[in-house]
């Protein structure tokens, strides 16, 4: 006859074994996606990125403060709002940035670039083909512009496979500043019939989520216009799960909600604002990085969390050179001694304006704040 103690130990062992089996059969995977807004290079930025010692261009310094935040994410997607069309390097109105910019973006944690925007055709055929070939040579995946229809057919929608997740990514722009894409090149333009077809093609590949990164909206307006809202509804109706917006150069509201009709989570970021530019008039002097965490339990994929980091561009002179430091704003808002005179107040003004807007209008998308004592980021 077994002792009572033996029976208890047996039950405990069996119970523990059952819990282990349950955990094995209900594996939960997570992936954190980070989305970055408009990456631009105006004349002054290009001029001061030049390093006379190396006779090359240095963009690593400008990214050093934001790099730790970018690297926290599992996968980072950014809007390259310029061409890598070669010399002569030029800012507005027809952008061509040094190749070193792309190198620095990759070195500092950017994994993917979308290239369909109103500046895609700034350097015509050479700009499109050289941007694509350079990104390919650096092994930076990209989508939105294509050398021809065959390349688009073979690579679009782009499928990202990371950490056990399969994600489809699409990219479109409202236009190209009146410069049509030179044949046979293709720049994805916003067209509902095309988008509907592309979403259907994406769904046929059974992705966990479909993301559309779209260049749209009214410049310098902090409210999404009727076109944006109508197009967002259209894309959701036809299969989009996450919509990320760029182009207005200022922040617009962010939404995360459960769509009862379609029984799935939806996230919309109408505009991320500027990641880096020489636009200094508030509120164009900063932007946000949107962070979305997906969780997979068996065959179900949900948006676990949607948040954002405020970023601000700090122009700083050092040893005769000017640098555009991209700062995680919440991390530096308690450190006025870090700044040259007057710039701390400018950053605080941007932070206050952004929080007033997003705290009022966002739906279930909250700021990531920095705990100075713990030296760590946390959800607000």
C-alpha cells in the first residue's frame, strides 16, 4: 500500500507534467515591429554630413542616440523619402542623398525601407534604378518602386518572415510631384483597384498580418483628411490589418481597435511625421516611431500592444560641424544640460504639442516613456 506522501508526490508530478505539456502545445510567439517616418536630406544636412578628413559622409553620429531604441525592436521599417541617385547630391526639391545614409541606417538597426513617395522620381530613371541597386547591394530589403513590371510581379507584395511570423508588406504613394515614372520603371501609386488586387494576392499567401505603408495626406496638417480616412476604411475592408502613414511631415492620430465585423485587431497610424529633416518650424521638427507588438498563440495572431516613441531632431554644432541628432524625446526631457541654449525649450514645445494632440485623439495607442531611475523604457 502506498503512503499518503507517495500519492501526493505522484499527483504533484503528474500535475506538473500536464502543465508542461499544455505549455508545449500552446506556444506563444511575439514580434515587435517599429515604424519610422520621413527620412529626408536637405542641402544643409548633406553639406554638414561631409567629413573633410575622410572625404566621405558621416550619418552614424546623427543616429547614435536613437540607435538603442531602434535596436530594441525585432524588425524596423522606415520611409526613405529621397533617392540614392548619385552625384550631384541635392536636397529639396529633387532629392539625391549620399550612399552613406543607407549604410548608416542599416548599421543603426533599420531593417527595411519603403521607397514609394512623392520624391521617388526626383532623379528620373537613374534615381529609381540606382536606389534599388544600391539597397540590393547593401542587402537592405525594400518595396514600393521597381525596375519593371516583371520585378514587381516577382517580389510584390513583399513577404517578411521573422521569428515565426509571416507578414505581407505593401507600399503606395499619392503621386510623384508631377514627374511620371519613366518606363519601364514602376512606382506604386494609390489606386483602389490596384490595391484591392494586391491585397487579394497578399491574402493568397496566408500571412499572419498585412501591413500597408502609404504616402498620403495634406502636408503640415495634424488632422487626417477625408481621403485618408476613406482609403483606410477601403484597405481594411479588403484585408489590411495595419496601416502606417507618411507625407504630412507632422504627427497625426493613431488608432488600435478590435473590428467586430471582421473579428480582428486593426492599427492605423495616419502620419508619423519627420524622422529626420531640416524642417525646423514646429511641429515639423520631430515625429514619432510607432511600435506594434504581435503575439501568436497557435494559429491566432493578435496585436498585443500599440505604442509610440516621440522623436525630435536636435541640430548641434560640435568642433565646427553641425549634426542633426535624432533624439528619443522622452529620454532627454529631464536633461536640459544636454542641450545648447534655447534648444531644450524647443524640444519641450514639440513634446507638449505632440502630447496634447495624441493624448486627445489616439485610440488605445500610448506613449512609451523613459524611467530615468531604472534607465529603461516602459508603456505609459
